[in-house]
C-alpha cells in the first residue's frame, strides 16, 4: 500500500512510534506504524471503522495490556512505553485518556474529582479544593453546576458528564491527552464545548484524538493521520490532508467516497 508521511521532527514530539505492530492473537491489527506526534499540537487519527485507530491510540498508555500484543517502540520523552519495567499506573498519570462514553463514578461531583488526587497521595483539602476549582474552570463547567459539588455526577447531562470526566483526567496534569471519539455520543452544543476545551488545552498538553467526524478533525487538529487497513497511510498538516492530500485513497476518504 502506498504511504506518505510528512512527519514533524522527533525532537519536537512528545510521542514517537517506531515500527509498531499490534496483534490480537494471530490477527494483525496494526502493521509497521511509525509516526511523531508534535508537542502542544492536536493530531487527529481518522480512517474507516476497523482501520486500527483506536487500537493504536490505546497502546500509547498501555490500555491494550492483556488484550493485544504490541511490538516495536512507543517512545515518550525517550523512554519506550512498552518496556515491561514501566510503571503503568504512573504512566497513566502522565498520559491521560478520555473514552467515547462518559464514565463518571456513581458518586458526587466532588468525590469524582477528589478521588484521583487521593489515590495519588494528595490529602490536602485546601489544595484539592483549589485544583478542583481550576479544572472545572478549564472545562467550562463551574458556571453550569454552581457551587454544589455534592450533587450526584449522574444527574449531569451527557455533555456535562463528559466534561467532568475530562476535568478528572486533567487533575493529574497529564503531559499527553488521548481521546477516543470523545464527542460521538454528544449533541452539537456539547460537542462544540468539548472542542473549545481541547483548543485551549493544547497549550498545556499534547493531544491525540480518534474521530470519525471529519469536520471535527478539520476544525480542531493541527495534524491528521489517516489509517487504512491497519496501516498509517498518510500523515501531514491537517489543511494539506483535507484540501490537497497526497494519496488518492486519502482524497477519496476525506471526500466521503467511503468510510
């Protein structure tokens, strides 16, 4: 299969993939994927269903452990994340993840946000309150939910729940944020709020997002990676991928000829 990879410099990237191969049993899901994900930029992973986008994304913070076999190198700040000596718990503090479906705990808003800090060993109530206030402002939730943080997180709307989960991820100040279809179940207004949050957050962290929404990818991403049949086919600046892609197959996909 033809490929075209106009990759940013590895020295300017937080995540560097080198010849990554991923297998579910004997079935290969990702073949020889190499890419650099630039620091403090948003990179969108696009492609048809089953092309390997989510599989690749989940491997970055070891969410595929015990499910798939991952070979090659996934480097974060020069360290191979696939090394068996890596502390996965600490890794996920630095490389946070938000999933397709909002998953708040069946607890109060405050408990949803305080729990990650407690688990990280922070029991300073004044500091916790300050950090919770900060992340609620970051995701534009504070003015919507008011000062009553004792209400159940399950009473929030779907969009509010997703932003609460985003706030929960941000509490540990990750350097990289992975998002797997974070707005696919949300209405347009909630989607717009998530996108606004992400555009603001890239000043603080590197963002990699899987999305089937091509308009979303073109709106918010700086780079776009097009996956097809388990291979990274094209990687370039988003404007180039959407307006003048190098590969005919990429042009067909972004034009809506298949998906």
